[in-house]
C-alpha cells in the first residue's frame, strides 16, 4: 500500500508511469522530459506554453532543468517494487519512455522489450534469458565468456575456454541445463526426505505444545487446589483460635470465681476495720474524760476493759492455692485439629501411606544389624551371630524392605542423620545378590540417591548424587550449609514412572526425580557404610 502511494507520487501526470529523465518547470511541477517536450511541441503554434498541471502560461518556452534526485528515486523504486508482472528490468533501448524488458541478451549484455526483441539477432551467439541486470555474474571472470558448462569435480560453472585450455581441462563437464536438471532431481529427493521430517517436527511441536498446555492446566488446577486447601486451613485455624480463646476465657472465669468471692469478703472486712479505727482514733483525741469512759462501743472492740494490752484474736482467712490453666487440654485440642489437617493433606496428595514398611532380615548383608522393630539398619562389621540366606546380599552392606509396591503412589521418610555414607532408593526383587552389579545403583534394576555428611573445618558439608545403571550424576548442595541433610523423603508414583527425592531439612527442597517405565514391583532399598539409617513414618 505504501509502495503504491509512492509510485503515484513519482508518476508523470502525462504518461502516468514512473518518471523517465524528469525535469522541473518554473511553477514547480515535474514531468518526463519527453512527455513535456511533446506536449509543448503541439502548443508551438498558439504562441504560449502552459503547464499541464496548473495551466500557468509562459510567453517563451522555458528551460527544462533536470531533476536528478527525482529521477534516482523513481529508478530505485522501479528496482525494489516493480509493477505486478514486471521483472524490474527495463529495456535498454527505450530511453525516453521506460518499458519493462521481456528478455536479456547475454552476448549483448542488454535487455530488450517486446518491440526491440523483434529486431534482435537470432544468432546462437546471442543467448536470450529472463530479464536480468547481473550480466557479469553470467560470464567467466577470466575469459569474459558466457558460463555454459558445469564442472562437478570442482563444483564450478565454467566457460568453453576453461574446459579447453583453462584449469578445468580434462575434467568431465556438463551443460548447465543438464547439471541444473540433475541438481533439481537431487533437490527433489532431498525435499522428499525433508517433508516427512518437517511433518514429524511439526507433530513434535504440537505434542510439546499440548504437553505444555496440559502442564499449565495441571498447574492451574493445583493452584486452585492449594488455594482451597489453604483457605480451609485458615478457616480451621480461625475456628480453632476462637475455640481455644473461648476455652481459656472459660477456665479463667472458673479459676477467678472463688478468688473474687474471697476478695469481696476481705474488702468488707477491710472497710469494717477502717470504720473502727476511725472511731477509736476519734475517742483518743477527745479532751473530755467522762465522754471517753462512758463510750460503750469501744469496749466491744477491746473485748473487755483492759484487754487491749493483750490484743484480740485474729480470724485468719485461708487463701486457696492459685490453679494453673489446663494447658494439656489446650495442647490436645490443637494437636487433634492440626493432625486432622495434616492427615487430610496426606490423603489428598498421597492416598497410600505405608506404616508397615519394614526391613527384610532375609535380604540383609551380614555387616548390617536390623533393630528398632525392623525400622533401623546399623552398620556393624563382623557382628556375631550373623547369618545369610539365598536372598541375602553377599558383597555390599545393603537391605531391601519386606513390602513391595507393584502400583500406586507411596512415600516414606528416611532418617540419615546418624549416617555419614548411605544410599537410599528402590530396587526390583530380581536384583543380583552378589558381585559389583549387586550394589544398588550400579545396575538397571535400582534407582538410588547417594548421600554423604561430613565435617570440614568445623563446618558441616554434604555431597549428594543420583545413581542408576552405574551412571552417577552429582547434585548441588547449598553452599555453606550449616546443617547436614538429616531426613530424606522418597516419593514413588508407580504408574507415572516417577521416583522423587526430597531433603526435608529447612528449607525443604527437591533433590531429583527419576523417570522410568517400571516393569517389576519395587522394594525400598538401603545401603549403609557408616552409622545407621532409620525408616520414619
């Protein structure tokens, strides 16, 4: 649209095509030199010359200065934005009025319109091609001859002299047309191979986009789920807060009631004593002896005349012991409420818990001791009374769980705070029981997290890696970690083929996730070289 508007601005109003050798009249309007000259030639007999645009008249034929800038712009536009159906190459011989070329002669290095093409030589020497302005690219730079052959040996277009006396002498050459057809056939075959590959790539893009969309939908659904869960937790916490505050307020009233009653009794006694003190002080300040002696109420205060020297017996009030709030009851209310929320979260995210995950004494290596109700594996070299079965590991201190997981989602926590070097993960029951391949992680039947805690320069350091099929990948540990990894969570989603490991130390972080297509039931697997590991559930 912009090119069309520009073309209109650069077109002569007489011939209605782009300017050819544009000139400028004194009134400022521009025309092709040939167009305005032909127009004024027809006006010569009238005695005056006028501008075809504004009709301004000139008594004498004005000089026509060339507008070079306008001409260059028009020529440039014709090159970059030719009219539809035009090549952008103009006829070399149409000087006064540009006409699109129909053919180009490589021998003459000229372009010709249909009119000039009729009178052009038909000799074989004059090779006609599609309109072009790049004649130099079609000639041999050394011999200034047309490039008519192709040398496959050097992958170069050559002229006849190159084949006879030049550097391509003796080479097998082909005509350009034949070589071009061969290359087109090769390109066709390449295209046949690329098209299915492009379709496959497009399919992969669509599948990835679909997977990304599914991931976004899953994230959105999980976001809604977490928002609803946290909203429920907040509501539960608000209700729990109200319940606890109400209970504290009730306990406070119950504890303060007897004290309030006692305080009221003592306040009454205090007021009575104050009144008596004021009365006695008034008698002591009287000057009339008769009045002092005849006053009877004061005798009751003293018990009898002269009894004031010994004092009157006081009635002691027993102050009850202050009772504490029943914080045990309050804590139990909080624990039950919060445990309910935690249980709800566990049921929502991992419906199958495993409270009966035990270590299998039949598979244990002789250097491991199973204790604490089959939950703890302690490294103990050369312990007495150790025995082995056909299911025992013979060369590595490791053990499997009694229970296997053929399906579902499961998780268990492993306390490794007392181990300096251990491996935690899962393994098929068909894992070898002896040899280097029996080491969990060193075969294709087990997936493990390898972990070490150690002290370096009075500071805890840790190293962690994941191992499968003997390939070990190091994991990054936070720099300058002040505490070692103490507890690892193992999360198994059998159908999804995911095995994930989490560091439950603060802050909780994801360590690694294996993805695989599991083909056998999986047992929890443990290898311990230093200290012990314990299953926590």
